């Protein structure tokens, strides 16, 4: 029933007391278009628990692969969930050949491209029930991508006579996403609850692209093209909502939200 959680993966089957499928959920769920609810009740436990999961895969010859790990440790009052993942692309090569023709113009060329890159991801989620009526969660999440591709091309331009030409270039792309948030829920004696949420997001993407063309027997540099993009966005929000159910078929939620964004 809490919006911020780490899912059901850490739940061991031996810890489940009962499972209930509700096909006609109350108005609180149906207002969001939810048509069914799976309610998993766990056995009471007091001792600390641990959950770990690891996975990895790599292609041979080396081309791409990944490694990922999950964990959760805690007790019924407080727990810490986390995950970390890395994936990569190594020397992914491609070859291109092209021919085009128009009145008084022909062009033929062949080229090769090599791609390298990778992604890292990390997440931590601290959650707890200090009392039976209070629940909180604090989360931080980061993911970053970095790719680089290099290319070379050689060919012939045929106008009135054959002109040799070649080109070379590269693209570098880097992106970062950082998200942090906090969530608090208070349930009152009559079943009403109050939810408070705070979020912050940081996004950045930086792209650099360079292309060089050479013509003639000595491949004298004729044109150089460079593109550079650097985009950054910050956003944050704070919200509060009071939720009240009237029986099973009526629901009222009222609150306020303040947000800020900067591009």
C-alpha cells in the first residue's frame, strides 16, 4: 500500500502467509485506472533478513556484456535496498559501401565505423516503519552513459575527372541522470492518511562531433565540421496530499504541489 518500495523480489516464498487477488479494488485504486490488486500478506518476523542477487553475461569474442547486483538487508522496522549495474560495448565494427549518381556527378566510397561505450547505474533505497502508522522512504538513483564512435571513409568523386577524397570523424556522447527523493506517509486512526513527497532531478547531455574531409592526391584538408551540444536540466518538487475513503466506493484526495525547473 505504500507508493515507494523495492518490489516483491526480496520476498521469499516461505515468508508468505497468504495471497489475495482483488478484482474490484476500492475507489482509491480505481481512480488511477487500476483494475486489480494483488495483496500479499507476510508472516510476522522479527529477525534481520538478507537478500542478494547477481547476474552477468559477456559475449566471446568480446563485443558487449553486463554485470548487475541487487541486495536488501534489514528487519521489519528498517531496511536498505540497493542495486548496481554496468554494461559495455567494445569494438563494435561496421562497414559501409555506397554509390550515387546524377547528371555529371558520380560518387563511390567505402567506410568503417567503430563504436565503444558503456553505462553505469546505481541506486539506494532506505525505508522504514518507525511506528505502525508511519512509513518513510529515502531514495537516490544515478545512471550515466558514455559512447564514442570513430569512422573513416575513402572514395572517388567523378565530375569531369576522378578526384580522390577521404573523411574521418568521431562522435562523443555523455549523459548523466541523478534523482533523489523522500517520501513520508502517516495513517490515522480513522484510516485516512497524509502523504508528503520531495523530489530532485539533474539531467545533463554533452555531445561533441567532428568531421574532416580531404580531397586530391595529397588529401589536403578542405572542410572541417564541428558540432558541440551541452544541455543541463534541474527540476525539483514538493507535494502534500490528504486522502480519505468514504466506505468502499468513494474517495477524496486533496493537497498541493510546488515544482521548479531550470533548463
